[in-house]
């Protein structure tokens, strides 16, 4: 039953027995505790006195060394959050178990990466994300397509959610009912291990989603909680009346105000409300309970041991809930992330943490932690992505230039994943403070962007659909593939050859610009061949209400076969991107930790990005206009070479064709 339709329903009162059960952390957490530490100084006793003895065995010397190095900080953080020594001892014990179970080849990979801590910051990293079923049917199919992935110059694949979820209530795979089981239609854990092993042999890294903020209502814990088991109810947020939920609702924003309003759902059969920040079938986990943290860390390590190289933490800011707050970005989230980073460095240091934090780059900084005490290895560059499409719609690079200046000023240790499109919608979370100073209002501009990319205004050639449109606030998000947003869909439908050439130029220019940003570029599968919107989702009653499926269409392998034919759209895009990808790997100024800056071009439609590393300098010039333009730069340090044509030229008064670009290298 939805929250709104049940607010006035009379609720049953909890029994004293159930109230007592709810405050238990778990039966296991009641093991006789060790002496509690009150401050960091009290955690300095020898490791053997605090951690399980069995970690001392055989190749556990490696594990023991890592644990000795990081144990005191981990214990202090754990005790600060939970104050439960016995649960901490169990955590250390189980970490030792997962280390011993880790395959030898993965341990060797860990050791190699420990000696090369910047391995993922090099200029050879290029990612691709895809849904397994859409891309290749199942996990075995992906393994068979690894040669194609190599053709794409990709060495990092993000497998979109593949763990077990209930059909029709999966939220695209983000409502997990079993963290140790693959969806049956996609294969098995054994298939996953075969895929990761085969990928590693080809030098390809594998990423997966770890949804730790919530579980599906079909998860084993949720089923037991629904039946009134206090231990499992304490793993979620259960309330027998609306009093406390009402207090939360007064401060906590809604994630999906139109499709899933409110943050709580009334369970008629259980006689309780449960916190559901996203959808009613996704129950928020209660990380105040140390049993929840421990068990989720065991799931994390289990998945890492299946051969993952990158684990993407979904909805990171939401993990900790606190009454009287927005339940976003709370300090305890960072304690949990830091502990997770430490646990990974002890058991599987070759595994990277990728945080999904949808905020401006300057606001996501805390999720990197500090250089001395890091948290996430990588974060998404969400705002720059949205600002890029704003720039396409306005032909004005000023806001994008400001955004890049902010990112470029950050410590070089921080690594962002850059992308043009992904599996999700585009929310217009732009810097409206700056836009307002230019006379642009927030609501009117969001309306313009959504109208533009639907193809209604601004001489747009884009095609796509809105998601979660709110008629009251006027807010909405946009859905569409890169190719459709660039005009390839429209030109193809209208058989407009000239329009198609222009659309392809825009598509390639945007990828060239993305490769020039600091960080790791990631392609969305199908973008390499210009795959357009797929409207067939409307025929599936399960998918029809969710317009995000418009850009989640199946891979058209018959079109991918054209990737070597320069007379086809697919061939033109694939070959152009391949050339850019190879250039990026050849030029060391593309490493993530190179110096980067923007250069004033004195034309609002042209962006110039500079990069410098170990004596090598590059300038990237990008025309966001459909008209020929001149970049009025004046780099007086000598001759440059255009890396694409080999032409020698001066980096001054550079003429750039419509939707064109240059990669200029200092000779």
C-alpha cells in the first residue's frame, strides 16, 4: 500500500517483546565482548591479542602484515561507530577467511598493483559500460565478445547490475534479493569467475555494482523482518506508527517525488512502516546495526573474490540515516567508506572503489577522503557531463570552462570517471548561481534544455524523452543515447546525408573532448557505432513506465559488423573513435595526473583545454557550434603539430570547422 493512501490508517501498537527485539543488533553480536577501547591509544595492544589466531598461518603472513599496518585505525573507527569489540573480532576473523579463499592469481595481481599504486591513472585506461543481456545475452556471451571489446581499445568493462533481483521490481537491477547469486538468465557465479579470469588474461578489468544502501523486499533478511523477527527488523528501519517517519519526512528530500513519493512504505501484513528512500520494494539498510555492516562487508569481499577489479558503490551519500537531517552526506558515511577502503587494502588491495555520488565535483571531494586517509579511488564526474550537454544546447562554453577549471584545480590524486552518456537519465544539476549571473533562470533553463533535447526548440536535431517529469516544479530529467542527442537518429530517419555528416562530426568532437578531460573516459556500449534510441521498451509492460529504457536497448551486432566500413555511419564513428583512443594511449600528456587547464579562446562556442606532462604539451580545441569559428588563442611558444592530420601550424588564430576539433601537440 502506498504511503499517501495509508497515512490515516489506524496502526497496531508494537508489543513490548517486539520493541525489545528491535533494539538488538543480532544474536551473534551478543558474544561476550573483549575490553572496550575508549580512544585510539587503547587499541595499540599486540594484534595477536585482539585478532583471531588463525590469521597467523601459512601465506597469512601477507595478510598479517597488512592487518598490522591498518588494524589500529580500523579498530578505532569501528569502535567509534559501534563500540562492539566482539563484532570487530569477528570482522577480522572473517577477513582472514576471505583472504585465504582468494585465488592465487588474484593475490598476485594484488601484489603487482601494490607496487604500482597509480596503475589505474595511466593514459591506457578506457572503460565501457553495458547491460549483460543487452550486450551479449549472458555472462558466457560477454566472454565470447571479449575480442570485440579489445577492438574497441577498452580495458575496463562495467557490467551493469547482474545479481538476483525480482522480476518487475528490480529498478534495473538495483533491488538485490541475493548478493551471492547471479540472475538465472545471465548465468552463474562460476560463469562470472570464468569471465573475470578470461578478461584478466587479455588485460581487461571488470567492474560491478555493489548496492549497499538497500535490499530488495525479497531479500532473505526482509522476508524474516516482514514476519516480525526482531533481529532482522533491526537491520532495516521499522516503525509501528507514522510518528517517527513524519519527523524524517520533514527534513529528508524525496528521490522520486512523482514515481515513488515519500521515504516510507506502509506494510499492511507486517503492521509497520519501513524506510524506502528509492522505491517501495527497496528497503533501506540500517547501518547503525554492526551486523548489517559486517554482513555487507562479507558480501563485498565475496564479490571481490570472484575476480572484480572495480566495485561501484551505489547511492553512497544515502548509507547513513540520522533523524533531523537530510539523511545525505553524513559524517558516518565517511567512516564506513574509510573502513571499507581499509578492509579492501587488507584482503584485496588490487580492487578499486568507485563511488556513485551525484553532486558537483567540489562537493564530492570528501568522498575521496584525504591523501593520507583515502576513501573512494574514483568518483563520477556527473556535473561536467550535464554541463557538456548544456553547452551543446547553448553553444556557449563559459559554464563548462568554469566547471573544468574547478576539476583541474583539485589534487591530482583524485580520479574522476568521465562520460557522455550512461545507463541513467540526465538531471540538470548545473551551477545555476553562475547562470543566474548571466541572466539565465533555473526553471526556464531546465525547460529549455528538455525542450531542446526532445527536438522542440533551439534548432535542435536531438531526439529523446523525459523521465520523472514533475508538472508542479517543472523539473524533469532527460533520456536518450549520445547518437540520438547528436542528431544521428533524426538524420537517419529523414535520410538527410548532410545532416548525418554534421551529427557524426558532433558525436566525434564530443568524444575527443571527453578524452581530453582529466580522468578515465568511459563509453556506453553502442556509442562506438552510433546506436540510437530504442522505443521498443514501450511494448513491455514492465519497462513501459520507465523512459530510461529508451537508451538501454540491445546491442545491434549486425550494425557493429560495419565498424570497418568507412562508408557507413557505424564505420565512420568506430574508426574515428579508434584513432582518438589510440592517440590517447600514445601521448603521455593524457595521464590522469598531468597538469590541465583551460585557455581563453575569445569565442563563446570554442573550448580550449591544455595538458602538460614531463615536457610534453597538448592543446585541445573544440567547436560546439554548427558554424565555422576561429579560436583567438595566441600560444607564442613555437610550432605545433595536429596529431590527426600531421599538419604543422601555429597555435594562434586557429580556424575550426563546424563541430570540429584539433589535438595540437607542441613540436
